[in-house]
C-alpha cells in the first residue's frame, strides 16, 4: 500500500492493483467496457445501461446484458461485486431496500420491468426467484407449493391445485420423497429438500424466468449435485439466471458466464471460453484463483 | 510484550484462574439471591393477603323462624306494590323477640335487632316474592348476621375472648347461645359474588366491580388491539424510514411513560366535557385505558413484527404476493403470539389501573351491577381502594378478598396468554 494514491475515479483500479500487483493494473476505461458477447439474438431479458445506487454509493455501473430464451446465464465474481444486486433488479426485489435506486432500461420480452405503470405483482409471477438460504414458508409442503397458484388465482378447484402441486414437485424432483407427507411442515425437510421445495414453489406459477441467488451455498455436495441436475432439466422450459460463488458450478450448469467486478460487468462469454480462454485479465485472475 | 514460552503462558493463566472462578461463583450467587428475594416478597404478599382475605369468603348467618304474618306485614296480597310497602323488618323483629323472649326494654331490644344485617328484610322480601303462598305461613330462614357479629364470631376462633369491638357483653351472650344451639353458623358468602358495593360490609360484594372491570377491559381490548396492531404494521411494513416516522416513534415511546393520571385528565377533558359521554361509564374508562395501553401494544407488536425473519417476507414477495398478502398470510401469523403477549400484558396493566379512572368518576359509590358499557360502574382496583378506605373492620378482609379476586383474574389472563401462545406456535 506504500506508494498508492486513492481517488474516487481510480478506486477500482487501486483495489485491483492491491490485489494483483502492478502488472495487473488496468485502465478505468477497460473495466467500463464489457468484453465478449453480452448480447443475444433470442433475448428474453434485455438490460441496457443499468446503474444501481444505494443512497450515495453506486453498486452497479452501466451494465448491459441479455439473457436468452432457455439459456442458463451464470453470474460470478468476488464478494460484493454487485452480482446479487443485479440479479435482484430483474424481478424488482430491490424495491424493498430503503434508498435503493435503479436506472437504465430493463425489459422482459419487450415489457419494461421498471416504470411508473409497471405492477410488480404480475412481474414477479413471470420472474420467479430462489434464494440463497432455503426459505420455505412455515406451512405444510402442500401449502408451500399451492401458495403461488392460490394468490394469483391460477387454480381455485382443489383437484386443479393438487395437479399443480404434484407436477411442480415432480419437476423439482421432490415428489417421491414427500408425496406421503404433503401435510407436514416444509421447514421439517432437509436443507437440500427445502431448496428443491422452494424451486417447486417458484415453478408452480409457471414463470418464464427463474432467478437463483447462490441456491447451493447452504447445501452439501450431494444436494448441490441434485439441484444442478435440476437446473439442467429446467432449462428446457425456463430461462435461468444464477449467481454462484462456485466456478465449477457455473461451468457445469451455464451456457454463458458473466464476470462482475466491483459493480462493473467485465466479461460475458460462452462458459467454456470464460473458463478456458478468458478475454479479460481480471476474469483470468479470478478464475485462476489469484484473488476473490 | 516479550515473547512468552508456553509454560509461562500457562502459569499466567493458572494464576488468575482462582479469582475468575470466584467471580463466577459470586455472580451466580447474586443471581440466586435476587430470585430468592423476589420469591420471598411474593410469598409474603400472598400469604398476608390470603390469611387476611380468606375470612371474607364465609359469612356468619343466623337462622330464625319467621312468620309471614299479613297483619305485621301490613299487606293482604302479594304483588309488586304491596311488597314494596310491606314491613318485613317487623316480621324479623318479631322473630328475634320470639327467639329471645326474656329481652325487654327499648335499648336492649334495639341491640337485639342489630344481631341481623340491615339487609335482612330484603332477603325476606325476595323469598316472599318468589313464593307468594308463604303469606300467613312460617318458615326457617338463614339471615346474614350484622358485620359486628360477623367480626366477633370470626375472631372467636382461637381465643374465647375474641374481638368484641362494639359488641356488648349481653350481645355476646346471645351470640354464644345461638352458636351453641346451631342457629348461628358460618356459611359460604355468596353475597360477596352476587352483590355490588354497600355501606354494610355483610351486603357488600365485588360483582359490580368485576363486571365494571370486564366491560372496561372489553372496550379497551376492542379498541387498543386492532388500532395498536394496525399502527405497528403500518410503521413496520409500510412507512418509509424518515424524520416523520422517527418523530412518531419517539412520541409513542414517550406516551408509554406518561403518568396514568394525565390520561385520566385527558379523558375528563375530551371524552366527558367535550364529547359529553356519560360519567363513571366503562365506555369512557375503556377509552382512557386504550390511550394508556396503545403504546404498550404498538411497541410489543413492532418487536414481534421485527422478529419475523426477512427471508419469509422475501419468499412471499418473490412469489408475487402483494404487500398486504405478505403481511396477512405470512408475517402476521408468525408475529401473532408476540402481539398477543403484548396485548395481554397491556390488558393486565389496564386491569390494575386506578388513577386515570378516578378522574373520570369511576370512583363513585355504585351499588348496582352494570349491565352495559354506558352504565355507571366502578372497577376492581378502585373497589379495593374504596374498601381499604372504609372504617368497618369487616371491610379489611373484604379488601384482601377483592385483591385475591383481582390477582386470580390476572393469573387467569396470563395463563391463557401462555396457552394461547403455545397453541398458535404449535401450528407452525
């Protein structure tokens, strides 16, 4: 830290230099411009020039990214790089955070996500979310899955609801384990089962996009493997954006990988390219474990 | 700091070990002593109240053979009007004279008549009203004894002398005579639970105060719980965190610390003088206690809401639930046990509150049992205050008995709160 000077503009660079040495130092402009292929021809979600502020501090700087239909995009990066913040913009979960401001263009199939006329209730029905910590409702397994269809009025008859619950649990690969105890509390399941229950709950309302915020970070390797298999199966019907700390996981489940760094989107490329031949030095430094 | 060897480090640790253990023991001892002190205080309080008050649950009664003589009563038929006019005390006096035929002379007779309660004629009237064909017939009736007799008989228990008080030698003789023949007995005091207040201790009961407390608490609960919970939900789930909500929060906390007498004055000025609501009414009492209980309920409800894990809110919101659905489907059921505890604590506080009710006239001497929230009424703690202030010795035990009833109600409320909590919590 001896000869380093810190100023606002050079913040990213300064931290970078500290982490990787003078050799890795890069210009501010290089960070700002995303390298690789952030855009897609079959974009389901389109984000352009997204900036997110928490009060005075800017958490996301000018990020543009497309997430294609039936594609799994993994978002990786060191802690605090803004990947979760960015993910939470996609179904406006950031609305609940005091002082959080989002600007830029975000759209789902051409429909704007932010705007005075946008209702978050149908938006969140179209963009489901699975959280880091499994968070089933403290209700029965059945109630957990049936909750979404009930509040959105998708099914009112018991038989229809039963069918949705069974299908969702089957698709989440949980049906055989819980079919005899649907009336037992969802909180009584194991961590991995709880997370699959949360996935079943999310897909019960037939969303178009599923956002996953480090869905496996609280799970053991076996449960993680099951969820990863599940993500692969779900890709047929859904568009998935997943934030993960595990690079192996990103490599296993995603088609494209986005590397975030200090609020900037540094590189987006085919997952294989990112992990074998990254374009940007920062990406390379991260995936080779030099920092992060 | 010089570098220490492992042995040196261990020596240093061991040197301080003894004093660390000693401090630990002292701290534990202090905790045990505090609890022992608290338990002792409760035991002393309860045993004192119970030993003083248990006497009030029995009442000395005298059995007399009464003759419903139409001539003495001065009526020829039994209807409402004649019952109101009838001279029942004449009948009782006659019965007493018959029982003690040797008593002559004005003052002796007057003393004889004072054996039974001045409420005895009403007992007789009620019997005749319920059973009109008794007119002209005789029957044996138990009458409540006068409070001086009651006090004397109760004090006879251990020493033969007893507390004489205003009871003369002669009267004591009669009492012993009646006691020996089994015509004077201590019977369960139903009057205490069926009557309102009275100047005569043997006719005084807590029913009016109990009903007054019940109506007042009903008003308080019906107003303060929904208002308190709604305010807490708004502040916790909807309101933006800014200077205004901070100001509101500070004021709510302040309100909780305002002396209760001030709420009484406020109630007097606003509810009675401005809105012209009836004085001494449980409605006004309930309104005043609502003001007092609201901060307690709001604060405890907010704590209960804060304790609901944010992950549940996020999960529901992520499913596309609206804010109200998040609150009513997920947050409220989880916060309910905590809110109920707060409400019960607030209610228990309101039940024991005296000062603000004095200001709105609930300290009045009220004999009738209130039948609604606008009837004049008093409440249990005020009744205790009134009785504690009364000169008759028989009111001492009634005061303690009323305290026992108040404490039982409190224990019942708190126990039901615990049970309700357990039941609600088990659902999840």
